[in-house]
C-alpha cells in the first residue's frame, strides 16, 4: 500500500492559515468546482465574510438571527431573496467512518490529521 512521505506528513500537519484558505477559494474561477450542493467558488467568494457559528456565542443567538432574517420575507417591494436549510447530519451519517479512518491509517496519515474535535 502507498505510504506518505515525511514531507507530505509535514505539510499535512502544518497549520493552514486564513490567507491560504482565502487564496484557495479566490484563486478559482467563479464557476469552477461546484460541490454536491451545487455551490460554485463564486458563492464562497461573495459569502466569505459571513459567519454562522461564532465561538463564545450561544446557539440560541443564531436561532434568533434566523428568525429575524426570515421575518421580513413576506414583505413586498424588497430585493429577491433565497433561504435554504441543509441537513448536515444526514451527510455525515452516510459515511462509513471506520473504513475511512482505517484506510487513512494504513496510508500512515499523521494522527493529528485524523483527530476529530
């Protein structure tokens, strides 16, 4: 089985900076890399500054924010809007995590990469 080199281990375990993340997204063409959710790079570019979960804030703060955002949807003479709900639990539950982690361990991925917070 293919094993990772020491250099690849080093790269995988080094912290990813916010600048690297932004460069990866903004370096793509606007209509490139649609995911299974059909969002292209353009969506992430225009939504870059939007944060949903903020450390130190209560989850109910987000519930109130969602309520406030949805409250005005029935008004006339406003710009077009879109809202959607994504069931992230279904996406994660459909993975066979044990198999995935055993495969990554067999390829000697560093433990730090495999840690789940």
